[in-house]
C-alpha cells in the first residue's frame, strides 16, 4: 500500500516540537555552569542617592550608626548654653516635628543637599510635600500662569494620547497630562500654549525655542524612562536659549535621574545647576518615607513665582505653596512672597519658613546622614557623575559581547547614566505572548519567588535583582537603576544575572509549551547527600594503633566498647588484632583493626611497610617514616609530630600523597584543668597538708594561730600564656574565672581575638612573662627543620623568658618537653627565680636494654638537685582522660569515613593532596576557632538563635540608652527599670553563645 504524507499541520507541529527541544537544550547548555555571581545589593529600583547597604546586617549596622550620629550631632543645651547631652531618635520621633532640633534638622538637610549636588549660592531651594508627580506639577504650577496670554511652554515629551506617546503608557504621560488639564480648566487657560516634542527627551535648538515664543522649558523626557540622557549639544542649545533672555526664559527639569548622573563636561553640569530649576523627589531616594521633595530655583524663576502669586490662575494647596502669604492671618488678601516660603537660602545659610505638619524630622535627618555616607563611600557629586558615566560604558561594552541583550536607547550619547533599559534579542522566540511569559518568569527567578518546571522541579529565587520591571508601555524588558552608587562589578553581575534568568525562564516556558504537545521531562533525581567516591567492590582497612578508651572495663583492660559500637553504627566493622585473610573481609565496608599495644618501629613496620592498611588512627605512638598508609591518617589530639609516615610527608603533612589530619580541641579542657591542678598545688602557698595534720590532731586555735599562715590568692596575679591555640585559650579562660590577669603571646593576627576576649596581648614571650606569677606554655613543637632535625619552638622558654618573671614564680610546661631550655630552668630553680615547675613530657624505656629516652630525659637530673620544687609527669595531663580520648577517637573515625568515602578532609594538617577536598575544621563546641560551619549550624537552630537575637537586642537597647542619655535623673530611671533585665540578658547571651559555639576567635 502506498504511503501518504502527514498533513501539513502535523508536519509543522513536529517541526515546532523539534525546534523547541533544540532551543531548550541550547538554553540548558548555556546555563550548565550555574548561576553567576550575585550583586552586592539586589535592589535596582531606587534612586541615584540611596541606602546602598549590602544586606540585613549592613542595614542594621547603618541604623545603629544613624542613631549614634543623631546623638552626636543634635545636642541639648540648658538656658546657660551648657551641653547637657544629645537628642535620641526616640525623643525626635515622639512628635518633635517643630522647633529645636527639628528646624535645625531641616536646615541641615537642605544645606547638605544644596552643597553636595553643587547648586550655586544664588539659587534658593524649596522643600514641600508631595512625591514625583504631584511635586513636579507643583513646581510648574508656580512658574506657569494661564492669566499670561503670552506665556508659552515647551514640554520635551510627546503630546499625551498621540501616536508617538502610546508606547510610553499613562504613567509617563501623566506629567504632561496634568499641564494640559491645568490650562484646560483655568478660566483664562489655553492648552495650545503648550508645545510638545515629536519624540521623547529631545531638546530643540535655541532658534526653534525662540521661534515658538517659548518662555518655560519643561524637561521630563530624561526621567520618563530614566534611560534617556540629553546630549551635550542639546544642553548647550538650551543654555544658549536661556542666556538670550535670562529674566524671562526658564528651564525646569525633573532631575530624579539627572542628579549624580550627568554625563557631560563639568562646565556644562555647573551651568545647568546654576541656570536651570531642578526638581528632586526624595520619597524613596534617601529619607525612607513617602511625600517630600526639594527643588532649586534661579533668582529669575523666584521673581516669576512671586509675580504669578499676585495674579494666580489656580489654587495651590497650602502645604505645597512656595510663595505663601506674608501675613498668615490674611491668607486671601495678604501679599504672597517667596521670602516667606519654605526655602533654604544658601547665601545666608538659613531656612525661610519651614514645612508644615510633616512629622518628618527623622526622615530629613536620615537624608543628611545618607548623603554624608554616600560622600564618604563614593566621593563628591563630580565623582558620582564620573562613576555613572563609567558604569554606562561598562554596560555598553558588556552588551557588545552578549547579543542576547540590547540597549533600548540605541544612540550612545542619549543613553542614560543613571538607569539602563534593556530588551531581549532572542530570534528563537517570535511569539510576543511567549516572550512576555519568559520575561515575567525571569523576574520571578531574579527575585525571591523562583520558578517551577512542569515536572515539579523548583528553582529557588536568585534574589539577584529586584524591581527591574520596565514601566508599562516601555519599549524594553528590564529597567534598572545603576549609576554611580554601584560598583562596576555589581553592574556586570546584574547583566550576567539578567541573561542567566532569561535563559532559565525560557527553559521553563518551552517545557510548558512542549507539555501541550505531550512532551514531558522527568524530574532529576535528588542527590542524597554528598556523592560517594569509594569502591563498593573493595574492603578498606584502617589501623588503630593506640587506646580508644582509658577507663578499665570488667575484664580489667581499657574499655574500647564505646568506639567499637560507634564504628558499627556507622556501617563499619571492628576487629581485634591485625589483618588476617584480607580476601575474607566484607567488601564495601571500612574495617578497623584495633592494636593498641603496638609501640616500637620493629613492631609496627612489618604490618605497615607495604600499605597493608589504607589509613591510620593514632594518638601517642610514633609512626615510622617507612609505614605506608595510602589514604591518610588521623592523630587523636592536636600535635602531629609523632605521625612520621612519608605517605603524608611526616609530621608536618607536607609533600605526601595522602592527607594528614588531627582532632584539635578534643583534650584541650582536660589539659587546661590539669594545668590548674598543678598551679593550685603551690598557689596559693597555703601549707594545706601541715594545717590538716594540726587540725586533725586538735593542735590549732583559729583565733590565735591563723595569722601565722598568710597567703595570697590567685585573684589579681598575672598568668602568662604562650600560645593561643585551643589549650592556651582554655587555660586563659580558667585563669579569668579565678580573677587572674592574663597576658597571651601569639602571632600578631591573633591579637584582635585575644583582646576581644579581655586578655592582654604580648608581642614576645619575654613581654608576656614580664612580671608574671605563673607561666604556662602551649606553643607546640612548631615546624621540623629536616636539615637539623630540630623543631622551631625548641628552647623558646629560655633564660630571658624565665628572668622576666617575678621572683618565686611558677612554670607549667604541659606542652612538649623540648620547648623549655632545661639548663635555663636549672639555673632559675637554683636562684629562686622559679619556685616550682611542673613538666609533662614523654619518657620511654627500651624493652631490651631498659635505656631511657624521650624529651623528659634532660629534666631528670633537675629533680635530684631541686627536691620538692619539680613535679614530673610522663605526658599524662590529657592522655589519661577517658571522655576526651573516646570523643577524639569517634571524631577520628568520622574523619576516616569522610576521607575514604567522599575524599573529604576535615582538620587538614599541611598540604591537601590532589583529588581531595578540604571540608574545613571541626572542634568541640566552644573550643578552638569559630568556623563558618559552626555559624551555619547555629543558623539552623532556630529557637536558640531567636532567643539569642532577643536577648542581644535587649542588651543593645539598654546599653544604647545608657550611652545616649546624659541627664542623671533620666539615667537613674533607666537603671532602676532595666538593671535586672540587662544582667539577666547578658548572662543568658553568654550562655547561648557558648551553647551555639559562637564564643571565641574566628577562623581565618
């Protein structure tokens, strides 16, 4: 049977489906690398001078800075002129809208605006109620007069409802509409006196304006989209026209998009500021409230306003009138004058009149504050103009190399420097309705809403660019304020995100269209955590070469059961003894072989020289260089000097093929507590044993004999700590709890954290030890010099350090034996400079010969010579603490699982080998540095974080009030009301910070 062709409609549908499929795949390829970098501030719908804070923290800090600025700037004075404290925002907000300091706040704002934007002193500046539309109309109402039959007005926007204006929509025609209506409804009005431009934002030549008999030029075209700019040539023509008859010709601009974004020569900018009237609504630009504007007027314009008010053609509301009655008791018949109006006179630096019933003192103050901040951040208005023009050039260059987006204003010199207006040039999408859907969806993705695919897959909002909506009718797709307030990187980030969001939205809309033809797409499988990188067909082996439990079990041996159970809970296997038949091990599992009695190289190497174990967990056992562990090792504890395997490059962890890790902070508190056990044996120097014997024998009379045993407590004495690692910090915290003064020697970059915790920073060990009653050492061995075989911190505590201490001081070295010079200590003990020393260091005995070795060896002769002054421990201060060892072993097990399963390294020591990723550091809560991971985990604990916020805000409110209020009586009332709440909140804040692990130095 002869085949028949498919109907034309079916063939076309198949073609459409294939094209949409290809377009979708193309968009997927273009966005495969993920979302681009975000701008620092996602808000692109505000004015040229604005709150440019980057996020909620920055914004809150700005508010606090504003409060402090108010208190510093606006002071109270008694009737003798004495400064008796600052006004607070609370006082000003409580209806202080007239009088002092509200009037001063208004004057300061007007002065700041006038100065910052560079208006000449000849031009006064009005302030009034009203936003963009109403405020600008009011400015023109004052200049235009229907009773003057010879007055002609030119507006640089097309006539409303004409064909050229239709693309603009009502919003951008409304200014001109209001002017027509004013003439239409005035008794002597005539709307033919208003001339309109043939196209948006074009200024005619001086000759054309003169031939039309124009006396008022109204510039709204620049602001209609904000993406337009006047050319230098047009501005020169306008200025030439004004200069032809300056007393009778006036120009007034809506300058919302102009100020700070005039891309002309500086002399042209200055001339415009001097010769033109400029209107600026500040309802969202700085003040943070709706409803007030400022406008500068030339002296000739003010003369016209005053003349018009003697023969007004229309009523202007009292709150908006800038030529009010001289005698307010006769509002109808009294002469009106600009000298009575709400003007700032820069020549005399004072306000003429004020604003009625605005209740906006704080908003005015924030305007001034915002300008000062902008000036500090960006520079002068000249700098702002320059930055705006530079950002326009950045956009031009980016668009040249990215054909998807084009600039709606095609003529480069007419392109706005404050606002950019872009449209999408996607030849694939020819249906206007589909195009509009893609644009709408892209704006959801650019904001916080996100977009959902037909298969249910949800893409969260990028929150990269809010308020990039073009006005209705605007010939473009995205409209964004950029200008000089933005950094160039932010401008590029905006454009990259616009492109990305459009392509991702296009994918969704195409999928919706394809679904209409029965084409669907499966939702991608959700990743369940990190991607596994281990081999399921292999058994992994780990040697545990030290005890993982120090408490004795029922069999009289150290109990390993807690760690064994933990390994098995995680899916691993625990074995006693060495590897037997490797082939019998279950594949896909990690097998741990527990051999805590391995000690010497002769015992270790036969089991480890050929990589028999993939990884290692050790504590104190020294691991020989020739031992091979191809997947890494973890040392339970901080120092890694005993981890000698070449697999990771020895104890420094440098140059190996496997990662070296540790478990810092695990035994920090145990060690610190043992330090204080050693200190408290001799300080205070109360002879407790003798007193005990006397009391027990009934041989003591408290009333008569107690005076014979004077002593000094720890409180007030100085403790010097060498090292600001986990143990050193814990020792310092305990010392603070005893009321001791603490000085800490550490590297300079630790200084800010040391001082933040209330300790003194010392730049050298000698400076820390100077005048110290006790010295505690926690600097570690440091780096090993392979050429000399010595560690960088060996002998740090030498004769100079010991000599700087008080006579009869105490030395505690629960770090490494090598960090103290034993010969210097010998001399210090002999002279009495050191009254007591406690040393905790390794001591080893050879099984065959009984010979002693280890860093404790040089101290042994000192004990003989200084009986009773020396306490020696065999590195037992922390390593005999059962909970610490178990916790450390569990963390080591976690690290081994991560490194084998995910190639993820936690607590890296030294170099990161190729193929691995670093997952930061991990320490017990409250010990060590506060990492980003800790803060991220805290952010997930909603209830604790909310409580911390509440108590912190209470503390800030009370301390802020105490700091701001100067009146003793007022302070006393605050103290009376809030002392209990302050102390309770402070105590709770500290507890919550500890609970969340947020107290201490930050990582990095």
